[in-house]
C-alpha cells in the first residue's frame, strides 16, 4: 500500500449541466490507472469513501459519483430512504453522463491525469458499470459486483471494454442460470470478460456483509487489482 493524498469531497458537473456530489482520492504512488465507482443508491456513503481511499492506497486514483443526486437532490439520505423509488427515476443515459464527468475528472490534472480509467459498480451500479463498456469511449475496463444481467443485455453488441463480473453464488436478486446465460451471450458477442462466482456468498457480500464474508471479499479485491493491472496501458518508452 502506497498511501493516498488529496482526498476530499467534490461537486462535479456533467455535460448536460447536472451538478452532483462526489468524493475522490489521489494515489501517493500512482500506477497510471484510475476508477470511477458507481455505488448503490446510497451514493457517497462512508463505505464508498473508504473504498475510494483503499484504491488510492493501492496506487489507483479514484472517485465515487452520486448519480442519485440528479433526481433526489444533493442532501444526505436517511436510513429509511426509498431506494427502489429513486432507481426507477434514473435513466442509463443520465447515469452515463455523470460517469463521464467522473472519468473526465480523473483524466484531468486535478484528478491525477490517469490514462487508463475503469468503472467499478455495486448492485444497481454493478450493471450500470458493465453498461459503460458500451457508453464510454476509451474506457479500459468495467467491473461490476452482483449486477442484474437484464439491465445490460440491450447493449451487449456495443460493448468494447473488457468486463469483470464478480458474482454472489447465493444472490437473491438473480440466479446462477441467468449469469451462465449472460456469460454465453458475452462470449457469443465477442466481449472480453472474466466471471468469478463466490459460492454461498449473498448479494452485497463485499459491502453490507463483508465482515461475514471476509475470504470472498479479500479475493474480490485481489481480482479487481489484477484486472486493473492487466488492462492498464503501460507508458511509452522514450
């Protein structure tokens, strides 16, 4: 772990003028890679801020974007916040615009000037991360935890960036058969991808219940860092 620097809250602006909250951290020893975290509807939650800092400590500049601010407003969300309702108000195009603002920030001098940018998403954000493979030109890779394949099937033919699918074997939101079908659809479309299934692990094993699933969470962390390293562009030699 190389430490982190310049972490803090931000307000970013998408190309369509939407302003939303974000939180970023710069790597003290940058690797040339960066990640945009697409959270579940909790947005810039303390868990995701800690994850941003963990990525920075591993040499990866990072920012988490709060795409729910677009419809719910830039305010803290109570524990009883109706997450399903706000998910229903989102659109893939609006989320992609907010993610693009995060990517632009990471590629700017203020964000670290990374050449290789990835997305990492969780739950609803997991499928949205996979969608960025089709939505974001020049994306180096898209990582998603326990996303639902039905949210992304329509853009599989347009996917360009490689995918990493980190899946819960005991996911109540979808089935192993659906993930196997999705695996076949990606293969048929020629989309580079890796799929890792954590048998017995429930939905949200990496975030909400990681204390009970430390082995699966530790392996998923290793899988992410290896995937990012594999797909990070190496600087040209002088």
